[in-house]
C-alpha cells in the first residue's frame, strides 16, 4: 500500500467516527435549545393576550425575513420593509382584537410587496402569506378564553412529538426514504413513528377529558400528517434555491423556518377547523369541543 492509499484508508476510517461525533453534538444542541425554547413558548401561551401575540408577531416577521433570504430577496429592503411592517401592524391589530383591521393591513402589505418584488413576485407574496397565516392562526387559536390554551397546547404537542418521534424512529429503524429528492434524511419509519406519537398525545388529551376520544384521535392524526407535509414543503423550497438552513439563529435547529415549518402548517389547518366550527371568537373551542 502506498503512502497516499494509507492516508486515504485512515481518513475513511475516521470519517464515520467524525460524523457520529458531529451528530451527537448536534443532538445535544437540539435538546438544550428545546429545553429553553419550549418552556418559554408554553409560558407565553399560558399568559395569552399581549404576551403571546407579541411573541407570535416577532416570530412571524422572522419567518418572513428568513423566507426572503432563502428565495434570494433578503437584501431588497423594498420587499422586506413593507412585508415586515404589515406583519407588525397586523399583529398590533390582532392584539386589539381587530381581526378585520389586521386583514386589511396585511392585504395592503401583500399589494406593496407585489409591486416591489420584481421577477420573484410570487415567492415574495407566498412568504408574506405564509408568515401572516401563521400569525393570524396562532393568535386566534389562543384568543378563545374557554379552550384557547388547551387547543394551542394540543397543536404544539402534536407537532413536537411528531418531530421527536420521527427523529428517533428514523435514526433507530432507518429503512426506505420518504422523499429523498427533497429531504434525504427522512424515512418512512420516521414518518410512522411521529404519527404514532401524535396519537398518544391525542389519547392523553382525551384521558384528561379535554375532548372526545374519537375526534381527538382523528384531529391528532390529521395535524401530524399536515405537520410532516409542512416540513417537506419547507425542505422543497430550500432545495429549490440550494439552501441548507434558513438561518442559524437556533443552535442545532437552524432557523425559525427550519424549526417552525411543521407548526405553521398545523396551526393554520387547526385554526381553519376551529373557525368553521366556532367562528372567529371561538376558534379554540371549535377545535376542541366535538
């Protein structure tokens, strides 16, 4: 064996160990970040009102800015400023209980973004609608004084356990890839593992008499699938523009888009369900009471 071949062989032997060590560090960072962020989100969700709405508004602006960065529009202030301002003013309207005014402001923001975003107008508008949908849905779901906190926690827990169950089932079982062209690491085993975990959460809510067993299981299953589709959607957008992470703001998780892609999809669908059953003033109740 030549000196070059020996060096190559040694490097090949060290590569799996390095990958494993990097994966372990990444897992530790993910856990630490989750232990900080999850209790904070739960505490603000419990407080509701201005505290929760303010968090949602800031996050929505962050989602919009990251979307623009991913799609190559992040440096264009003519696109960034009108959309971010619309989300800020829309959030303030939601805090005041004026969903009609919030929708009007966000519509003006969409028009302003459409007029300033040039060739990538569709992507810019989609980013603003994506962030605005998450903002409105998250605030309306929590605004219900009767069931708002329970409804919001249901969505959060379904998304979290779907993600956690998928991560460990995917790594532990492996097997066929779910959609390798879009997300090379996701497996069918992970998708099923996350789905099964969501049913346990739904069963737990039913055991606590926070809803009826059958409908909660169906709702949990639907939101778990939607959450995973939201994850794949965000991965497809990043793949389209050759981006790995939307940002590096959250250690071990990447950006807000990376962390909240499943939640955005799930909370929007949950709010639609709740709105259809309970109206604008009873979104949380409409979601949980069957």
